[in-house]
């Protein structure tokens, strides 16, 4: 039980670390509900192509996005359940309320 909880926390940390960067968070927002060509994924302010590739790689390795090659371009989209997995990494309000104790 303890090992599974530790593994779960590590997996949560990987996901949260992947989206903790403002550029990667912007990229996720650009992909919500649609597939986009890499040529359309330039965040604001624009960044160099090699840096964009790095951020996409981090999101891919975290399992949040996937790419499909189309000729010389790659189309990116969120993986199935990506937003739900991110949401599940955060503590549920009910469990937090149970952990809080009032000190008088």
C-alpha cells in the first residue's frame, strides 16, 4: 500500500513538473480540444524552434501529448485523459478538509 502511494505521488510529481513551466502550460492550452500542427504551436512570446521542440518533448515524455507525423510536419494533440490525469494529481477538497484540524 505504501509503495503504491509513493509511486502514485511520483507519477503526480512528473505530471505537475511538466506543466509547471509557463511555456508548456501555454502549449497545453493551445491543444485543448484540437490537434495542431507544430507550425501553429508558437507560444507568446515566441521562442526558438529548438526550445519549442524541447518543451514538446517534455510534455510527450510525461504522457500528456502525442504527435503524428504528416509529411515533414508533426500534428500534436492531448493524449486521451490527459486533463483528467492532471486533475487527479491535485488533492480533493474533501480529503484536505478531513486533514485540517482546528487548534483552539
